[in-house]
C-alpha cells in the first residue's frame, strides 16, 4: 500500500433486540452507528438486528470474523436486563489489549452538560 492510499475499513453493526428483530421496535442505535461510521470513512459491509440470543449473536460475530468479512464489529442494543440480555461483551472471550481503557477514556470527554447524566 503506497503512502497516498488510504485504507477503507470494513465495519459490521449488530443490534441485539428481541423486539427489533421482530419489527416491533425501530433500531435507532444501529442506524446512528452506521451513520457515524460512514461519516468517518468506514464501509458498512454488514448490518443486522438479531434477537437477544447468545448463540445467534455469537454465530453472526463468528461468521463475520472467521470469514474476514470486516475489520471491526460493533454491537448495540440490549437496553433491558432480561435473562436473555447478551450484548457483545457477554460473548467475547478475548478483548484486544487496552480497549476497555480506550472506551473509558473516550467517555470521559463528555460531561453531564452534554449527555444529561451526572
């Protein structure tokens, strides 16, 4: 890759939502993630709304990763804490080093005036 070439990263967005997967609720968070990614130069290669089912969510993540279909997988959803709540963090066995700290540091840039949370 030459210095003039900019790599386009491939992103997958998975929303975990029982109601969303049944068409009973609009997937706002997944749509927003896609917009943010696209605005920052990512190519959305996969987007889906799946039920809060650990096996289905893990299977889709595994399919995307094992077949080298994307460079990053973002998960959203799981707004309730039902027994079926399995957002991505409950499935992933290994995390890249430092990601927990990067996420925490990114959240620190927002104060209660911006988010509405203290």
